[in-house]
């Protein structure tokens, strides 16, 4: 389980770092703000990246999620009971599962048609969210008594 917790945390740390990068004005994987927004935001008619505040808010949430699997596996001390950590990990997993499932719905496709986001979302972003969600759910469920 510790390996799964470390992998989840590493992946989330990378995603957190990307959001911080975008918050400070980074444009990868685009060549300018518009092409970056088309690749990572994808909403109809998007021409610019979200505000730094929005990017940093997402990064802060992801940073907290990064710590959760490690706390759940006892990698560092925490004042929270194991049951509370497991229940919260399950909720975090459900959020990621929800985002992953949503990415395959016609409603989401209509809302986010910009390319290359639509293609990347179906091939990378949504499957990654599903994987992260399943990882959190697996860690959480393994902590509950049989």
C-alpha cells in the first residue's frame, strides 16, 4: 500500500506543480496563453488561461490531496485518526472518479470542445482522474476493518 500512496502523491505533486506553473504565467503545453488554454481548459471559446488565483486555488487543493495518501499510510505523523483520514481519502477518490467519468459524457464534450483539450481529455486527463480516484478509493477501503 505504501508504494500506491507514494505513486499517488508523486502524480498529484506533478499536477500541483503544473497548476503553480500556470498560475505564474506558464504557457506549456501551448505556445501562448490562448493555445495553452485550448490544451488544458478546453471550454468553448476559451482564449486565455484562468486567473492566477484560480490556478493557485486548484494547486492548494491538489497539494492537500498530495499529502493524504502519505498520511493515511503513516509516512508522517498526523493528529487525525486513521478512520477520518480513510473517510476523507474516499471522498477525495470520489471527486476524482466523478471528474474522470464526467470527461466521457456527451454533456462535457459539448461544454469543452476546444482542441487539443477534447482529445487530451479523453486520452489522458479523464483516464488519469479515474486512476487517481481508484487509487484513493483502494487506499481508503483497505483501511476499513473487514
